[in-house]
C-alpha cells in the first residue's frame, strides 16, 4: 500500500503533465475554423437578421445529431460499464476522465492530419463530432480491461490508441477510399481487437483468475441499463453522423431496423441458452446493441429494410452465443480476459459489419443508386473526362478511379483485414509498454474494486445504523464527504 | 417450475418466430421513401454542396423533435416503471424488448394503411416518429399489467393493440377528420382503457390479492424518477411532433405551461391527501405528468396560456385524487388491478384532454385563427369553389366540409367515445385470448418478481460478505455473470 | 411533530395559492408571441408546404439547443443533488417542484420587463429558453441550502430571487451593456452568493453542526453522476444558447475545451489533495464542471482554444482547492454551511468567469473580430453617423456608445461587482424573511432526511425478509404504495 501510494503521487503528476502538454499543443497547433471565426467576413451578411448570412442548411447542420452522439459517449459508455458490483464509481468516473483527456487528443490528432506549415489547424463543430467518434475507440478497449488497470495505464493506452486509430482511418478512408459510415471497422473492430491484444499481454504474466468482485448487483445492473438504452436509442445518430441528405435518412432507418432486430434476437437467444429460459442481464445490456455495430459500414447503402433487419438479427445471435460459449473459451485457452465482453459487442459484430458492407458495396450498381453511387463510393466515379462531364456539371461528382463494384468490395475487405491487423499489433506493443511500471500497476486484490481509485465513506448499510446516528466526535466538521 | 420451464422454451420459440415474421413482412411490404432513397433524382442538385439540393426547411425537419420523443419512449417509459422493489430489471428490460418488437409492428401497420398494389410502402423519418408515438400506446397498457404477465403475453397484446390502434386512429383522423395533435385520445385514453380491459379479464379469474413485493424501495423510487423527469421535460416535443411552424411553437408553449401547472398541483394535492402533509412518490412520479396528457388534443389550438395552465392544474388534481380514492375502489369493486395506475395518468387525463380539445374546437373562429383555422381544422374549410379560391391560391388551403365550430366539437366528442369504446371492447377480447395458455401464465408467487424473468445472481448484500470474498470454487471461470 | 403537521397543512395551502396566483398573472399578462400565434398572417405563405412561409433559419432556431438546456435544468440539477445518503428523493423531487413553479415565475418576470400598457407580453420559444436559464439561478442557491429548509421556504426564496435576478440582469445587460453569454455572472455568481447569504442568516441562529446523515452512500454517489455527466456534456449548449452563427459555434468549441480541461485538472487536484492519491466523489461530481462556468462570460469571444483550456484548468484547480480548504474555513469562521459546495462550483468559478470575460473584452480589437466586434459588444459600435454608415448598411450594425476596449472591460468588472453585491444584500434580506415561520421550519433531526418530506415505505432491506413475505393482513388492499 505504501508503494502504491508513492506510485499514486507519480500518477497524479503524470495526469497534470498530460493536461499541460495538451494545452501547449493546442496552443501551438489549433485555431478556430472559418465557421467559428469572428474575423471571417463570409460569416456576416447584408443587413437583416443581425447581419448573419452564411446560414447552414439544416441538412448539413452538425447540431442535428452531434448532441445525441455526445450523450452516447459520455452517458452511454460510462453507464454501460457500471454493471460491476463494486466498480460503478470507477466505471463512470474513469470513462469521464479518460474521455475528457482523449477528446482533446483526438482533436489534436485530426489537427495534425490537416496540418499545414503556414497555418494552424481549424476547429469546428465537425471536428468536435469527429473527436467524439474517435474517443469511442479507446473507450471500447477500456471495456476489455475494466477493473484491471490504473487510470494512468488507461490514459497512456488511450493516447497511443488514438494515434494508431488516426493512422488506420487515414489509410482506409483517404488512401484506399473505403466507406465505413458507422465505423464498424475503424471504431468497433479496431477498439475491440486493440483492447483484447492489450488484455492478452496482461494475461501472459498473470493467468486470469476468478475474482469475487467480478459480478453485478441488482442495482448495478439497472444503472448499466441507463447506458444500454441511451446507446441503443441514439445509435442511429452515430451511424448517420457523417452523412447528409438521403444518405443520412437511410442510415437512420437502416440502423433503427437493425438494432431493433438485434434487440429482439438477443433477448430470444439469451433465453434459449440460459437456465430455465430466463433472460441474462449481461446479454441484454450488450448484445441488444450488436445490430448497431453490424449495420455500421453499410448504414448509408441501399441494403433495403429487410437487409438491415437480417444483419441485425444475425449480429444479436452471434453476440449472445459469443458471450455464452466463445468468451469462456478465449479466456481459458488464450488467457484473454474480457471484462465487458467487447469481443461480443464490438469485435465480432464489427467484423460482420465490415463484411456486410463489402457485400453491399459489391452489389451496388448505378441502376439502384443512380449517380449518387459516385457520391457514396467516390472511388467508383469515372476518371475519364468524357464520362464525367455531365455528372460533374449537374451533380458535383468528382473524378474517381473508375473502380468496379467487385474492386470496391475487395478494397473494403482489405481495409477490414488491415484494421484488425494494425489493432492487434499495436495493441500488443501498447500492452507491453503498459505492463512496465511507469503508469503503476494494481494488485490482484485491488481489481474490480472502487477502493483502489476512490476515497469511499464507510457506508451505514443497515437502516438501523442510520437511525441510531453514530456521531463521529463533536468538534469534527460535519461535511465528512469533503 | 418444470412446467414453467417447458412453457419457457415455447415462449422463446414464439419470440424468434415473431422476429422472423417481421423480417418477412418488412421484406414484402416496405421500402425506402423518396427522401431516403438514393435512386431518386430530386435528392440531387446542380453542383455545390456535394450535389444536394432538396434540403428540408428546419421547420419541417423531423430531426428537431424526433430524438426527444425517442428518449421518452425508451428511457421515459422504461424507467418510469422501475419503481417496484424487485421488478426493476423486468420493467426496463421488458419495455426494451416490447418496444423493439412493436416499433417494427407499428411501421408495418402504417405501411399497410398506405399500401398500394403496385409498390411497396415508403419508410421515412416521419414513419419512425409515427412508430414511436404508436408504440407508446401498448406501453401504457403494459403499465396496467406490470408484473402480472409473461413477456410473450405482452408481445401478443402489443401486436393486437397496435392493429386496433391503427384502425381507430385511421377512423378518427382520416374518416371523421378530428384533431388530436398530442394524441390524448388515440394514444393515452386508448392505451389506458385497453390495458384496464385486459386487467379486468385477468381479475375475473383471480381476484387481485395483496402481494408483498408490490411496493417500492428507496432506490427503485429514484430510478423511476429518471423516467418521470425525462418524460416531463420532453413532453412538449411529443405533443408538437406532428405540427409545424407556429402550430408547433404554440404546442410547445402550451404543453410546457400545462405540465408545469400539473406538476405543482400534483405535489400540492399529494401533500393534501397524505398523512402529515408529506408527498407521496407514486403521485410525484405519475400525476406530475397529467398536464401533458390533458393538453394533448388542444396543444396546437389557441387555448391561451391561461387555458393551458388551467387544464394542467385540473389534470394534476384529478390524477392524484384518482390514485388516492378511485384506484382502490376500482380494484375492490371491479376487480381491475392497475399496477402503475395508468387510469390516473393516461385514462382520466386523456378523456379530459379529449373534452378540452372539443371545447377549444367549439370556440375556434376565423377571428382568432385567421385562415390557419382551415389548416388546423381541415374539415372546417369551405367546400364551395367561390369561397375557397383566394385561400387556396394564397395559403394552400384545400377544400373541406364546411363544418361549423359546433359540428367540429361534436365530431371531436364522437371520436373520444368511439376511441374509448374500441379500446374497451378490443381490450376485453385481447385479454380473453391472453388468458389462454399459448403465451404462458405466471403464478401468483412469480408476480412482481424479477426472478420470473431473469437469471439473478445471489447478491452479497452485506459489506462484510463482500470483503471476505467467499470464493465459489477454484476451477470455475471467474465470469460468473455470463 | 404535531406542530409540524399543522404547519404542513399551511404549507400545502400556500403551494395551491402560489399556483393560483401564477394562473391569474399569466392570464392577465401573457399571450402568444407572433411566431406562435395562429392569427398572424406572416406565419402563412403563398401556397406550397401547407402554406407556411416564415421559416426560421437553422442558425437561429432555438430548438437546436433548447432541449439540451432543458435536460440540464431538470435532469442535471436534479440528479446532481441526489448525492446525499437519505435525501435523494427530496433532491430530485424538490428540484422538480421548485423548477415547475419558478419556470412560470421566470416567464412572468420577463413578461413584466417587456410589458406595454396596451398589449400582453409575448411568449415564444426564446422565452422558454430564457426561463430555463433563469431557473438555474435559484436552483444553484438551493444547493447551498439543501436539506436544511422546508419546500415552501425554497419556493419563497426562489420567487424573490428571480425578481432580483431579473432586475440585476436588466441593469447589467440593457443599461450597462455588458456581455455575459454563458451567464457566469448573472446566473452562477449571483445564484451562489445569494444562496450563501441565505445560509449565513440561517447559521447566525443555529451554528452548523455535524449531522450524521450528511454524507453519501455508494449508490447515491452514482445517481449524482447522472446529473454531473448530463450537465457536463450539454454545457456547451447552455453557454451558446443566446448566440448565433459563428459566435454560437465558437461558444460551443470554447466551452467544450474549457470544461474538458477543468475535468482533467479537477481529477488530478482531487488525487493530489486526498489521502493515498485517490479521487474524491464530491470533487468529481462538481469541480469537473467548473470550466463551463469559468468560460461562460467569454464563451463567444475570440479567446483562442488555448485560452479556453487555460481558464478551464484554473477553474478546476480553484474549485477542488475550495472544497478542500475554503469550505471548511467558511463554515467554521463565517458559520456559512454550503451543502453542495456551490461556492466552489458556481461562486468562485463565476467570479473567475467574469474577470476572464473582462480581460478578453479588454483585448478585443477590430483586427481580431472585424466588424462582428460591434455585434458582440454593441456598446463599442461608433455613435457617429459617418463611421457607422457602411457597417449599418452592409452588416446591420446599430449605433453604440463608441466605447473603447478598456472601457468595456471596466464595465464588465463593474457589473461583476454589482452582481455579487445585489446577490449578497438581497440574499441576506431573503434569508431573514425565510427564517420567520410563515413557510415553516425544520428541526435539527429532520435535516438531510427524506422522512421530513416523503411518505416512505418501511423497506425490506434484507433479501430474506423479501423472500419470507411478511403479509400485512388479508383484507387490506395490495397497493400499499398508494
């Protein structure tokens, strides 16, 4: 405990240090984007309406869906992880801390991507939205490690992970020109396999053992449902956040259908594999959401309502079976312990989403999409001037690489493989670095226990004790909780 | 228990079967609406802005209020019903399952209404919003039955109820051309009386008896407040969801005033009728919302701020008195057990809302509404070409039936009577079908108990027990919760 | 108890009376604003789109941020205060009651400000938004008094406070033409110092003593985090609610940066000052939000991303140090008891926000803001016709007072001083009036105890007790909770 205490002080210093570095970097690199800059004449109009003219069309206004995504990240992820009996305060508290650091890191990572020598990188509502989406990735990885790390280990992991996330997304989206509207690959699969790789490294040293605090309580299960339901209901916003117009509407419809279907099938499968045909809270808290992950890549595609329902159902089935049969196996054989079962919610459904997206890309034709085919899959647009002219003039289509449907599908699958590969390799390296003592380590008995992170009050759990009022000594200040 | 176990397996099969049928029907009947269809040239413009042109005006953009309504249905209804001491997981879990099934059913029901031989029915954001509103109806009925049914009984009820809901709303809204912006009649009164009719059928066989789990705990009451407060604060969105422009703004203002007033009066009445002038959590969780129901039909009408406050105050008063005096009476005399007291939150306030709406319709004149009278009450628009010409050309008014204010008020009352009538009759029939064993039955001792639905962990309720760490046996996998 | 019971009945009558007065005042003073009025021809267009023409631009549509602010007031404030072990129902319930009354009072206060002899005051979405913001002020003061008053004392305080709030904001905003976009001064500093002044008056009579119920429990701390996280994530909406266009975007970005930075630094400082370098829940629940308060005044100004981060970090640091060192001192020396520590979340960060705003105003130049300088600081606009002409014609700038940057900064500081002064003086007077018995008083043993306000059920805390099912007597109705 004494050693931990020393290490505790060091961690505090590291935490201050991280925020100072972030302030310095933000000062050096970032500025307001033109839409948020007072000194930008195009923001100001010809009289009337307080002189504003450059009004965003409602269709492209990030404020339509941004607040919903924001709720998912902070309330959804935070409360989803409160299911552990004695780790609820850490779950919600550390998500909060980690999120607040990583949203700044994500902005800087995006800023570096857009960096130009002569000017600072712009911040806009779009950047904030992108940062929220990026932050989801390390929070997913955190789910695999919940209760087994110090907070500074998570911070350290999150920063490295966001850098690799940015690299991988840049490769997939800009270099290989692949579509992943709801980030099934870039966020979900990446976050899950990265976290599992880290957990594998942790398990190499200490074989995962049974821990008596690793279970839920009646109330902690209900707290977790706050997270589940908010994630579930705003998932259509998450998957449609990067889209506009009819693509966005389609993504909302597809996601709602897929996640509804996965919810029903997850309940049914849970009862099927459980004793006495009862439901299991872990399945309900997690697998009900698998349809949102699985429709992600294809959310904006013309996969038809029935396609969205089908992939959602499959994801729900797969996810519950994963919890029941695969997770124990992975833990026993590979020594990978997965506290929240992110492999079942984000890993497998993410891969399924990537494959389904490739399939839909392979089936996409100009007959079913008209010219918006070339908006959704820019790499499929013609590269010859002759064919492009009319489209460009009338619909603003840019030149592409003239990819066929099959080629696009191939690229989609390639990026899925690359994503999982980068996630695993960088996760292994990150895990090795985390196991060194610089960020502290927690002992076996501190696992899954809020006492490791929080000054807890002795609780008067029994009603009688409360009524009696055992006074702590007259002169002490009453605000014992401060 | 053995028998229940068999029945449990059958229920699981039914649950899978329902989702499969939904996928088949959705595949056969539904497609993307034009606004969500990539192959719809009007979605694509002349260059610029990624080629988008068909931009929605902010005033008619469903994304302004849809997310709020979505929160009401899934978080609001779900958590409102968590007040029972040992039925919180079922309350939130079964609302979740039921909602996920019924939102698909509601889309299909709407699709059938719009069905044309030669083309599939369109899905749009508007359909999703309508489906959310429709789903509220069976969730209200569920409130009367909470803790007394199997989940498949609820699913079965919900599907039948949504069909009748669709028929009734079609008759009221399209055939009899009645206004019910906030669905006081179509959703609230219908859902309440349908549920009470089902409960009546259940009570015919088994007289409702006192049950020791039918009460709240300290924390379950706070969980329920999550539901109450989210319902309360987004109710203006619910009542204004179907409206636009000034009608929508007026509905928001009226609803906020009415529900604020009902909140204050519900608190005051609760203290008035309770021992020692204290507040009662059941009243606060429910009756505070009665003003939202009561202003529903008239939400978009010119009922003046003071009118909205007055009807809200009356609803709050009525609702608390109902909980205190009417519910026990109904249970004793009519053997209708009403777990959440939906008669007091949705039944009586819904009827009050219908009557208040008729009154406001009866007072509506061209002097106070100008030509928007004919937008709000389309049946009142002139049917003669001469009178209509100018309005049509300048304000887009269509020909109506030339109804007088009195006639419109009469139609409003007629639809209220029809709604309650259809609800009761179809509820009785549904209840009789539910009592047959196809969907299972729960025993007296399983009532209001999460054990009937969930694999619960034995809880280590005492702090000491947690600290000691009673290990369950060395070789077992630690993830006991999976 | 008998005496309290009498007083209880009187309080109920007062509560009814307040709502009746509000209905009368609303009837006498308020009407629908033109945007919500059916009888306003400009709401109706030339055909098409159901005759609507006067469509709001998305940029100025209050529905973009209003729902988020609404969540902050009702969920955020309500749940933030549930941290006390046995006062959770009162925290969420009384916030609910108080809010429902005061939102009506706030509308009437604004209505009186806009009052004209010949016509009623208009209600619009903007009024509802302003009312929400105003209601935050007495809810902040309530935080200082939580657990130590009757509900009618809070209602009485809230009404007086809103009147003084309206006067102070009118003086600052309209007479002295000061900028306070996120209301660091008008809401946060005012609410905190008003509440502390009331608490001072309460402490003059009874020295604050240690109370055994004044602490959190494991679950109450998690409930409070619902409030914290919703406040944290929607704070950018609060600070940007009154702004438009690039100002609004900038306010969102600045607030997100500042509140993220304060979150990280609050965690770090909490661990720094606590035993064993652990986090403290009180700090995490409150001080993480201090950055939102501190950036308030300057939210729409060009303070640069790095400026926002820096002021947030400073606020987080100040706030935790306040909890640790200043609050105990203030309680001991000044006998001011501050239940939620509003001085640390709203008081000091509010003053910091006012000073930072003055500093930014002092640094604002036409070079960095272009002509929007005169939109953001209207008093700095030229008053001479010659200089004004081009700006007015091209950008809609109105004539101002030709203030220099330094003068504007001076006015900002003056208003900060006036605000704190009015808050303290009117808080002292209000406190003296509250101590008289008209609104009841609560005894020392009723403090921080839900029993003072609620009919609580005896809880069956032990699992076994639930299982046994101690039946209460056969004939009694089962719905013991009604």
